[in-house]
C-alpha cells in the first residue's frame, strides 16, 4: 500500500457521485490526472467548510470535480463561479451541475479566465486557481484586488511534480509555476503556506 492509498483509507470516503465522476474522467479524458480526486477533493471540501464562503471563483473547471467539492462548503445562498476555456466541455458540465448534489450552487462560464475574471465583479471570499500554469501570475494579479480582505486564494500544482527544485526543467509551465511561487513569496499583501499534498497547494490569505 502506498501513502496515498493509506491516506484515502483514513479520511472521509469519497462520495459516490464524485467516485463515479472520477472514474468517468479516467475513461473519457486524455489528461485525466488533472482531476482533483479523493484526497485533494476532501481537502477542498474541508477548507470550504472552514471558510464558509458566499462567493467562490474557480479558474479551470475540467470535469467539475473540484467545483463540486468546494460547493459542499458554500454558505446558504452562496455561489461558485467556475471558468473553463474548453467549450466542448460545456454541455457535459451543465448536465453534471444540474443533477449532482450542490451542483445548483455552481455557475459555469466558458472562455479564457483572463477575459472573464474582470466581468465577474469582486468581493470574492475564496478563489481556486487551477487553469493554465503559464498564466498563474496574471490570474493572481487580476484576482487579488477582487478578493475581499481576509479572503483566500488556493493555488493548485505549485510543487509541479517536484520540478520546482530540480533545476533542469525550463518548460513554460514550470517557468510559470516558479515565477508564481517567487511572486507569492515576496508579496507582503498576503500571508501564505504551501501544503505538500499531491502536487502542492498554496494557501494565500489577503491581509
Ligand atoms: C488542472 S485542470 C482543472 C482541474 C479541476 N479544477 C479539478 O481539480 O478537477 C485545468 C483546466 O483549466 C482549463 N484551462 C486552461 N487554460 C484556461 C484558461 N485560460 N481559462 C480557463 N480555463 C483554462 C483546461 O482546459 C483544464 O480543463
């Protein structure tokens, strides 16, 4: 048994509808490993239940797994706005959110996050950044002024399979993550920690 399996056996079980979604993602999608999955999904749900956000923004919907997890913790009457650039995913996502538990709290926006963020207003309690790794710095600079003081930004994949420390990787995605991590480390406007869960998740709190 590896550590991930051990963790999964000792945390809340994965809800049935999310287990089915995870399986479906792996049967139908080429880059299925982008899907959050059991342990990260339960972490997102737990953080959302701790924060109890009324307004959540997610960048990078993929097959909807993380959106459904975060939506579990949204305050009564609250909403999660999720942005996905792949318009071919739209029908399937709308069908999923119409039928899944807490899916009625989710609003889907199809398009480039960089174009859509400015159209969605401000006052975000919680933002989950999980779209194009090359653009993490741009997402952050667009989002931070729109997060309320005391609000949270979670950024996924910030350890990028360990490539952040191997010194050999110079592809655009690794460069994007390295620049983002340096930007956050030096940003006095926020408090920050990195959780080494799965591919690394940075939790940022706006002062
Ligand atoms: C890592 S996956 C998201 C996984 C999902 N949040 C989860 O945890 O299950 C990244 C997604 O971001 C989308 N994406 C990439 N660039 C984007 C952009 N500029 N704007 C919006 N979505 C984008 C991709 O199409 C992909 O579906």
